[in-house]
């Protein structure tokens, strides 16, 4: 099991290294935003019971995936 995980991590590392600099920047920034916004969403939903942020989160995630898709399909 540990070898499979190591193999997957190495595969992800090679995929990340093969990206151009714009995509690397976007993946790192979007990864950080994804982590922060997911934590904030859990806080808003389960602690404050404020559901408006869920719509903002969904719109942001859709926009992020569209942006990464077009950056990959049509690199600068």
C-alpha cells in the first residue's frame, strides 16, 4: 500500500514538473485557495450555519476548473 502511494505521489510530481510556469503558479495558488476556502466553508456551514458562502464556493470552484482547463488546452 505504501509503495502504491509512493508511486502515485511520484506520478503527480512528474506531472507537476512537466507543467509550464503559468500553470505551476495557478496550481499552487488555487491549491492554497481551495484549502483555505474549504476550511472556511466547513466553519461557515457547521459553526455559524450561514449557507450563502456555499454558493460563492461553488461558483469559485467552477471558475477555477474552467480556468485550469483552458490554461491547459490553450497555453500562453
